[in-house]
C-alpha cells in the first residue's frame, strides 16, 4: 500500500514534486522494513504493558464524562455515538424553517438545512467515536518478559545454562532418516515424533513433555528424568518391524527424500508417494496396513505436502508429479481418508488441478490460512496458485537460481525458496524479491518458526543454522553433527528441534527463538 506499483498518475505537489511512492522515514530502507519494524513496535513489551490505557481511552471509562476531560480525551460533540441522528430529521418542512438556526460562533448563523449539511460533512470527514464498551478500568496485560513460567517466555531457557543438544536417538537400521514429523500436542492420543527412513521403515517415537520448568503447564515430577523422545518399542525390540515397514514397490527412478512423505496431524496415518502405478497411498501407523490408494496423475507422483490442520484434523494435501501438474486434495480427519465421502474413497476427486510448470514438480508447500500453494519444478520459476487452482504469479529467482529444491511459506506471506548449490531467496507473496544469500552447504531441510521471523536450515555438512528470515542475517550455528541432516521439524511449543540424520539417527536440539528476539537481547 506504500508503493505505486501500477504507475498511476497521482498528480504533482505545490513544490512541483511528482506524487508517487509514499516517502518513508530514514529508519526504513524499503516499505517491507517499515511494516516489519512497525509490527515489532506494536507487539513490543512497551506497547503491550500500556495497551489497557489505550483501551480505556478509546473504548473504556475515559471515553466520556469527567474522566475524558481529565485525560484530555474530548472531541467534537458530533463525533460521539448517539449525539445526532440524521435519519430522525425526515420532515422537509423542518429542514427549511428559517427561524431555526444554530450559533457556530458569535458572528455566524447556519440555517437548519445548512446545519444538517454541516453535520453530515463533519461525520464524513472526521468519523465517529466507537461505542463505549467499558465503564471501569481495563486490567493491564501480563508481561511475558517477567512471567518466566509462561511457555513462550525467553526466560524459559537461560542461554548459557542450557545445552544445545538434548539427546541423540540411534535406530537399529542404519538407513538415513529422510522424514521427521513432530506432532507433539499434549491432547493427542499419541504425541509423537514420527520418522521415516530411506528404506521406508517408519517409527512412532513417543513424545514426553520435559521442557517445562516447575509450575509450567505440562510439567510433572515423574517426567523430570525422562528424555523427550522414546524410541518406538516395535523398532527398539525388533519385535514388530512388519508393522513398520512399507513394502509396496516404488518406482526405481525415484529418489526417496523428505518430500515423499506426509504424516497426518494426529500421527495415525502416513501418506507416501513415488509408486510405479502413479498413485500415492495412505498407511495406518498403528498397523502398517494400506488404507487407501489415490490416483489422479498421469505420471509418477514425486512430492507431497500438507497444510496446517483445522479442528477435527481436516487439512489440504497437495501432490506433485512428473506430469508437471499438482493436484489439491482434501483430507477428512473424521473419516481418515482423502475425500469427503467414505462411500467413494476408492475414487476421490481432487479439489483443484494446478498447472503451469514445464518440468517434473519436485517441491511444494501449501498454506490454508493464506489459501495458497507454492510449487517448484526441476527447473524454472516457482509458481503461486490459489487453492481453487488459479495461477497468481511466477516467482522468478535471481540469476543462477534456476533449480528450486525446497520451499517454506509463513502465514505472514513470506516464501523462502532454496535452490541448488546453496542459494536462498526470500519473496513476498506478491512476488517481490526481498533478500537472497548463498551458503557453502548442500541444504536438505529448511523450516520457518511459527511467527515466520526465523529460518532454520540443515544439510550435508551436518550443521543446523538459524537465520533472520527477512534479511538472512545469521543468528546462531549449532555444534556440527557427525552426519548429514536429511529432515527437520519443530515440537508444537517451538522449544525442541528434531533432525533426521544420514547415519540413521535423530538428534533433538534445544531451541529458543526468543533469545534472538531484539527485545530479549536488549534486556537480557
């Protein structure tokens, strides 16, 4: 809204300067900075701790009466709700009575008709005060900076006291862990970290909530000695591997990676692609049995993604294929199938067909909140579609950014794309390139924090790095691991990062995005 992107002729000022983009203050280099820094200010502790006073002035007890006078919060009387009702003056004769007048000052008299016009002009130009909702002071908001038992508090982790690595879990199979899904919400039947290896052996590793301090939600003394992740007993004991091994044949040309799998939000089902018959399939994590086969593409399905889940577990699933198209499907959390109707689960229909790529689709991300699908093919620009199938725009990468491999989208509308040979780009959802960087690692996994402010990357070097998403400023480097990173996910509370390693193990890291927050750094 600060940029005249359509090149409209907005006229010339009195000093003969052409009116074009909005002039920004010196502290904002570009409009995106202006918005980002203003948001940071509005969400800051300084504002949060005084929010109740603003509510008192606008909606509360200081809006009218003696308290408003005391607070210097008095406006023109016509702006207050209920002070004038233009619709009540319906009699045209009344509007014309010359004797009725209003004294604006000692020298000016307005006839009723003119006065009504003046009232209308006043309201149209200056607006009206909102309804008064409260007649007593609004309580102040608690400060997250001071309440250290809140899960989001930066005091939850003392920077130096907390070790970076919590635990390493080595699976008996040495096959690389190519997919990690941390669905750890406490209300789930089985909060777990689901892992899938290159050989398509999956594990449902139970999650124990151990991050809390005493008094924090979810903390209990009997859990205090536990590590957060407990290996799937069927894998640990080698007793039920048949319930954990996907044996259906995949196409021999498919390279198994993180994009080949999706785990539902309740940890009960795994969706897998890459099969020779051009399908993707749904398996129960409890029994390992096939529950649904979904057809729709004209060639092998090469990647899958799911959106965030709605209440009840419903979500969007997107499948990309060698046929250069994507299909958008609906996952029913109630029926645990692709599609709405359990009676027609054999032949579910996609919600939309997304076209525009010229090559095999290799990566995709879907955001239900924004209603968008961003996808990348083996080469060429990434495409932005709506969930109804409309192509909105192409995200043209900078020079040498021709081969997209990983995509992550935040609900704030920022899209991080990783291209081959260590190149990253950050686009706005309107297609503007906001930042770019190049690193010396073949990155295999990226993810954004829930607020979209931080980017976490990992790759063949075995090093987890944290970046500021808006400008790719490096914030932290974790100790290097002895194997490459193949997959990553964050626990529901954003306190634990779990990485899948090429050595067949998973590593859990302590992570606290608050410690890189500008307010926390300034204060602590």
